């Protein structure tokens, strides 16, 4: 895996990891042993308690959203948008008393038992949603939307719904392979709909301060602002990551002065030289630039796999640095921890908390990482989660068993569900208590970037997303079988505003593309199109490969032998004024035509994409 072990190392260890992952895990005892109750309709996460009352609420034309204060009105405005997007019509947001058929949104800080994210839902001739916070009230509206998806009549009753874990998330590495903004926006909406609250994104923002680092696939600052604004609206905290001091080659491949040099004099483009002040200054300048577009109060610096495929002995300057700073008993690992702690201090000076992966905490250091650093545990190493918690760290479960890797390992959601997996189940250790565990997340990595398209990843993602939402919010096993749990997810459907990205806007058939070529357009099973001519199928197959993807701008499109399994032959016709753009499904670059008539790929902000009129 790129983020986790790289191609070569993954091949060496995947067998051992799978042996561990597939070993039987004791089921967690059901915590709610009461007799089953009749619930109004399925939800994800499932409602674990419902006090029925006589009557029902009927949603019909004339319903209003009653919201008096600023926080209530923000929640109600979002709900109104979502009701309209879900086909329930336009609902006005008003102040004042409620009448039959109204929906009341209430934020009462005195309801401390609801916590930061819990809510109470009361259903009668009118319907009320109460949270101690704006976020709690917002989550109550998600439950309402799921219920209305299944009918406009909701049986009368009451529930109080409070999450078990405070961090419930998804991690996405768009760190090398660009992932389209509509795909990420779909993800944010789906996360909020299922009460997930944290999206980690390892990605590159196009830098003004360091243009030499702007290799594809980056995001523009305006794109990130748009994504963060959506996250803010839907109460999904979007946490940025720039991995360092390892896996930092997207940023320093053109900066050899910052690359770690081994004892043979060879530069290491994936490793930052942690002994150099210039390297630290460069990294923190990137943090400052990200602060222009991200609003999160957390920063993830990765800090994993710094010596992947090597060891500290190849870099004697690191031990020298550690001993000069911490004395003769210092270890090379102390220099690594020193870098982490310096980033921690810089983040703290900006009011931001630091997060890291766990595998760098091997116990070989004499200097500890600052204990208010959140450790995200993915790999079974010498220092176990219980030890980290005992040392005072907050620990998030980001287990390898929750990974979805393009062209590689995919989480076995059915097996995890059958095991009643919950966030106490770490790699290498099952905790008896949730104390110190912040929650859990699933992680998406692009190790073989052409192994699957975005649409294929989405198809695999939704069951895993619903499972992590269930396991982090409430009872990890609400239904007797996984099939029933899948049916629960099907019943609630997708979030309002979710876009079906598998729709191809061009019917199958043969077209002339401007004055350039004639090709047969054929829809693929995953919702893209192949362009087939007498010369073959249009593809991007040349240029420098990154994670098995030709991400080099300016590479010419070619007519290759048609291969239904070759994802680089799949295209997204994007409707624009006057015709269509052609975006490669994997490289996410658009085709343009050079002055001499060649058809090449470029990021859309570098060269204006060609607009193809189809006839």
C-alpha cells in the first residue's frame, strides 16, 4: 500500500497481516439486552430505543420548520435544502409557535445529558428535534430525513439518541491520484447522512509559495474552500494531512536540498531531512498555506513509515543530530520524535491539535511524543494501544482491517459485522474498555491507482461506510444477520443532494468529435465511456508512472488495443457549453488539442480543455 507499506513492502507482509486479520475475533456482547421495541422505520445508525405513543406525524404540504435562534435557523435552513433535494418540496423556516404538521428545531444547552452530538426526537401531531448543541440538533434532522425516505407518515413516539464515540470517520488519500470534487462532495453528504463527523484528506493543495511542488494531482484553493464549506454546513470536520517526514515525495521531488541523503550519497526523495532547519521551515510554511483554506482545529502530519525499506543506520547524521540535542544515550528515533514534537509545537501555537499514525512509536526512543497528540493506530507494532492509552494518548482505531485499497485489499465488512466489530478491536489487541479510544474510521488508499475507478471505489465504499457509522455510533450488531443490515442501508438510501456519478450523458453510438476523430461511444459497467475507432480504444498509456498511473501532464492520448479491463481507456464526457470535455477516469486530466493537432492531457487549470462537439 502506498500509505501503508508501499508496493514492495506490502508484498512482504500482506500474508502475515491477513493471517492476523482473518483470525476469529470474539464477538462483543450486546449491551442492550432489553426486549425488542417497535421502531418507526430502519435508520443507520439504528435507533436502539423508542417509546411508542398513540397517533402519528404526517408530513404534507403546509409543513413548516420552526426555528427561533441563530443555531436553530442554521440547522433548519440545511434541513429545508435537503427536504427540497429529497423531493419533499419547499418548506419555509419560520419563528414562533408550532402548529400541527410543523417540525420544530430546538437547541437547549441545558440538556447536558444529550452531550455534544446527541438529540431527542419527539413525534406527535407535530415533530420536534432537540439537541444540547447545534450539531446534536443537526443529527436529529438526519434521522428525520431517513425516516421520510421511507414514507411521509411516522408513528408517534420518542427517542433519545447519543453516540458512543466522539470520532467517527473516513480517511481518503488523494495524495497522488486526484479524486474528483463531485466524488468527495458525495462522500461528505453521505458521511453526514450517517452521522459520521470526521473526514481526513491527505492531498496536495496547489501552492503559491512553492510552485516547484505543483505536480499533479493537486487541488486548487478554491476547490478546497468549496469542499470545506460543504463540510462545515454538514458538520463534517475535514482534517488535512501532509505526510512527513516520510512519504513526502509529492512535495520535495523537485527539492533535492531538502531530501535525506544516505551514507552512499544518494538522495531519498520520499524522506525529508529532519536534521535540517530548512526542512522544518519548508514543512511549516505548507501548514501555513493550508490554513488559508482549511478550518479544522486538527492537523495530521502522518509520521508513518519514515524508514520503510531502509533503516536509520544508513543515515548516521540522524543519530549525530539526536545525540547533540539529547545526549549520548539518545537514539535515531529521538530525532524522529523531535521532528514530530516540533511540528506539534508549531501546530499548538496556531491553536491546532496534532495527529499521527502509530507505527513510528516503536519504543526505541528516549524522548516521548507529546501526550496531547492523537495517535491513529493502524499497524500492530511493539507499543500496543493499551500502552499508548496508559501513557496518556488519545487513540483512534484506523485498523488495517478497515482499509479499502484500489486494486488491493478490501475490508471484509460482512465478516466484521458478524464479529460485532467495534472500535476496541485494534490490530494485535482487543481492549476491554473504550476508555481513551476516540473512535474509528475506514481508510481509502490508491496503491494501484489504475486498479479501480472512482465509481468502482464508491460501490465498495457504501457498505463499509454504513458499517463504521453503526459501529461508532451505537450497537455494532443491530440486526440478526448482515443481510438484514444491508437491507437497512438500502432502505435509508443515499443522502439528499447525492449525485449519481455513473450516469453517462452521451448515448451509446458512433460520433464525430469535432474535426479530430470519429469513435464509437460505449458505456462501461462502472459508468464511464470507452471511445473505440478502427485504430483501437482511446487511452492514456505513456509518460511517467506514479502509483501505476501516467500522471505526467502533456502526455499524448493514443489508440491502444481495446481491453475492457484497462481503466485508462475509460473516459468521462463532461457536459459544458457547446459540447463535452473528455476527462480520463483515472488520471483526472482533460484532453486538449495542441497547435500542431496532437491530443494531450493536462490539468484543467494549466491548459483550457478542448470542447468537443459531437455529431
